[in-house]
C-alpha cells in the first residue's frame, strides 16, 4: 500500500476528523480522498508535493483541514484555488461539493501536472488545473471572474489579497487558510487595504484542527463594491 494504511483505517480517521465540523461524508467521497492520498505519496517520491509522510497526518492536516472551514465558503459556484500544490484545499472541496466549477493554479508545472492527473484519476468533472502565476491569470484569454478564491499555506495575506482582488467578481470572497492568528499580516493587510475605502469586509475566524488540537485561522475578505486592489 502506498499509504501504509488500509481504507478502513483511513475511513475511520477521516470521519472522526470531519465530525468535529459536523460534516458527513459518503463512503465514495472518502474513497476518493484515499485515492488522492495514494497518488500524493506516489508522486512525492519524485516531486516535492508535501513534507507530510505519515498517513494519519495526511488525513487530518491535508484533507480534514481542507474541509473543516467549508461553511465559510458557502455559497460558491466558480472557485479558484491559488497555489494549490498537491490539490489542497481545492480538490477535497470539489469532492465535498461536486457542483462547483473549480480552477486550480500553481506556478510549478510538476504540481499542476499532478493535479491534472488526480482530476483524471478521480474522474472529477468541472475541475481543471492551470500552470501559471496568480498575478498572470487575468491575462488568460478565457478568464472569467470568480465568486470564491481560496488559498492555503501559500503566501502572506497582503500578497494574496493584492493579486486575488482583480480576479474576484462583485460580492465575491477570498478565503485564506492560516495557522496561528497572523496578527502581523493582518495589520499589514489593514494598512495596504483599508476595508472602508475599498468596500471590503474582513472576517477572522479561529478554529482548532481535530486530533492534533492545532490552532488554525480563516481570514475571509468579502468584496462588497468594485475594489480591484490595483
């Protein structure tokens, strides 16, 4: 087994983890996560996709952490995952909410190749990976603004918001996964993007990652007006 863990063990860990967020998954959804995790381990031998090798940590720190804050995202239809790396949080969210139209971008071609492979392996419709930098995405010919932009473990808040705002539709939101409360980044963000002036609303929600009881933070920026960030 690439994961060194049976599906039954994986199923139990995932269910216990998402249960802390009142999320209920089907066996098929959990099986898709298992296949994704297997491919992640297989590719990580060749491509640096994750430093986490323990299957229990993969289950909680990648998959459960991707799903836990999903209530902050609803409603959503067109979703952009910035700096997706191994497909997190975008692909687990796509499995949880199959109706979303998901685009995942990463500046490293090997990572987008992996994501494309997983999309095919899991037979996910309405999902695609693009090899590009987020700051160049607006130049794509087929670019359409997104109502939801997500980002996990990618960069500092100011960089993310600056580059994501021009990609966001009016009324859309940017949701960023962070570890401990990023107080310095939030102060910098408030200096660079005064929310009242730019018609933005910021919501900060702390949560605990189950099993490891790790401190996590969600920063949500809602575009209430025509702010472009540039």
